[in-house]
C-alpha cells in the first residue's frame, strides 16, 4: 500500500456514497487513468483526491463569499469594489 493510500485511512469518517458518471469520453478516461498511474494511485483514489480537492475549494469560496457579504453589510451596503473605485478616482483627481 502506498503512503498516499495510507493517508486516506480514517480521513472520511461519515457516511459514504457511490458516484457514477456516465458518458465520459474515452480520451478523458484515458487521461485520468494515465495521471493516476503517474502518481502511482488507483483511478478510484485519484478521482477521490480530485473530488476532495474540489469540495475543499468550494468550501473556501463559500467562506470568502460569506466574509465579503459580512464586510459589505458592515460598510453600510457599499461594496469593496465601489470603495476601491472611489479611492482610485480621488487619487487620479489629486494627481491631475
């Protein structure tokens, strides 16, 4: 068993489900299989890594979005983008 596979032991402690993806083009399947082999992983382990990474990114993006909305509400509904645009406009007026 590879070290990478050992790292998965005990990581997923909750309920697990089986996912099936239909109509995957052969060239995509072949590319994923080749990458799994390059990493010395089974296709199953490699795809679980890909899905885990994507889910982590989604959680991070959701957290950033929540923080951005909280900051906007603290600023009285003014977005960060509008504040930065106003600062840039003030600087260009000052420098002109």
